[in-house]
C-alpha cells in the first residue's frame, strides 16, 4: 500500500510540475524583458513602484516588494528601490474597506503616494478583481504605468494594463506558482544587471 501511495504522489508531482513548466514556457520572454527595463529605469530615476493583489496574490505582492527592496541590490548599495506593497497596512485597508468599500483599498493608497511616471504592479489570477481594476484605472488616469500578472484568460485586467505578463493556465494555485517564479526571476535578473554595472 505504501509503495502504491508513493507512486501516486510521484505521479501527481510530475503532472503538477509539467503543468507549471508548460505555463511558464508560454509566457512571452520579450514582455519579461520589457518589465525588467521598466523596473531598472524606475530605480535609476527614483520612481515609485507599488504592488497589489488579493489572497495568494497579496502574499506574492508582499514578497515581491521585499525582494525588490532587499534582494535586487547589494546590501551596501546606498540607493534603494522606492517600493511599497499596498497589501501590508492592515488597519488602513480595513478602514478604507469599512468606510468606503473594498474596491477602493488600493486606489485610495495610490492617491496618497503615486506620481506620474511611477509603476503599479497588479497581480490577479483571474484578472477580474474589482479593487485591482480600480487601482489600474486610477493609475492609468494619473500617468502611472500598469504592469499586471494574470492567469486564466487575463480577464478585464488585460485591457487596463500597459504591460501584461499572462500565464495561460486555468488553475489559480498554478498561476500563482508561476507568478512567484517570474517574480524571483525578475529580482535575480535585476540583481545581476545592477551588479554588472557597478
């Protein structure tokens, strides 16, 4: 029985990894290069980078913000990324959600911090989260570029994005897993670029 269960687990692991790998390879590398260039330019120009998502995508948003702030540059580099995860101020988020509406929790923060030329990174597996749409709409109306990470068919967010890193897979967990890999790639590649230029 234990051998059968091990084989079943092994088969499930293989199938899962096959799906994630195929979805990863379906992402356009040219768009990934453009995302890298956007972020490199934002760093050089001192532009702000704001990141938002819900649920597992909120966790990815926090992780990416931490990696850009800490991992994209050598620790002794005096100049840092101006990056903020819009998912992390729980009291503020709950105040806006309670008093105004959950669809405004990210756009409201952008109104306080974002300037023309900044970047908003939004993460939505479905591409159909109303609070992500509001943030993207506000950003585009105020000169802030929108980079999105999506899954499934991209949802409405594809029309609200200036640049979309789309993962064509109809599974939320697998889309989020590929998003996490792409984000780690971006940080590692930025670190390598900055290291070569110092």
